[in-house]
């Protein structure tokens, strides 16, 4: 029994992801030349992407990590977000790049953007690895996007199902038999 057995299909293999992350890093390095942006990521899904992206950037960046959880009954993302771990330093006057793993409904990020904007950064841009537009509820303008993907539940490269599969080196579709029935909500 291997983790790979639960993968229906590999959507983006590790080389494809690495190539795209390198491109995003180069683009950010060019766009932010002469500045020192702070990369703000949300635990835990964006961790792997952040680790690779920051090493693809030739800039004096710093990083900060937040952890959030959705409020509300059931499994549906409510858009009401509780901050479990806040920024460790003020972002006032800083150029913020929010680094996210995947934008699905957009509700979590929508809340977070308001929260960050209240802290008066000089600028805020969004860099997400995966864009799943099919279920979008909050309009989000994505400045840097790795890939647009279909409405499938994906795992690997940081993304989990019940905290598992984050360490898969590629992005794959989880076999529906693993969660049985309706697809899990982010
Ligand atoms: P939303 O955009 O507020 O719906 O929530 C986005 C979050 O849900 C992401 O940061 C992920 O943690 C999680 N999520 C959404 N879609 C998936 C998926 O296909 N696989 C794993 N996690 C997902
Ligand atoms: Mg996330």
C-alpha cells in the first residue's frame, strides 16, 4: 500500500510544477526588482509552494506565516475566518505578496485580503499555484497564477485530504473511493 495508490490521475507532474514555479519566481523577481517584498503564506497547504517559490526569487524577500480556520457549521467554507496564527511582524508600508496553494471558493482569501489591507501595506498582490474557478463565490483578482485546474479535488505538493498526501511530489486527483461519495469541501 502506497500513497500513490490513492491517486486517480496525476494532473501536474513534479517537473511541470517545478518549471512553472521557476517562471513565477523569475516574473516576481523582475516585477519587484529593487524592492524587498514580504511573502505572506497561509499554513499549511501553501508551505511547499512557498519553499520552492522563494528559492526561485532573486530578491531580498522576507516571509511571514499565518494560520486560519473557517468558522461555521458543517464542512462548507463560510467565509468567516478565525486567525489561529497572526503575522509576526507589522506589514505597514511593505509590499505584500500573498502566496496561496489553491483558490477555490475564494472566501478564505477574500477575508484575508481585507484583514491584510487594514494593516496598511504599500501594496498587496496575490500569487497562487492553482486556480479552481468553477466554484468561485468571491471575486478575486489573481496577479500571478500557476495553473488553472478543473473542478476536481486535488492533493499533493502541500495540498491535503484529512492532513494526508501533502508530501506527494506532484499534484494529483484523489480517487473518489478514498472519500466515498460527494467530493470533500476544500
Ligand atoms: P476557499 O478558496 O476559501 O474555498 O478555500 C481554499 C482552501 O481550501 C485552500 O487553501 C485549500 O486549503 C482548500 N482546498 C480547496 N480546494 C482543494 C483541493 O482540491 N484539494 C485540497 N485542498 C483544497
Ligand atoms: Mg490553504
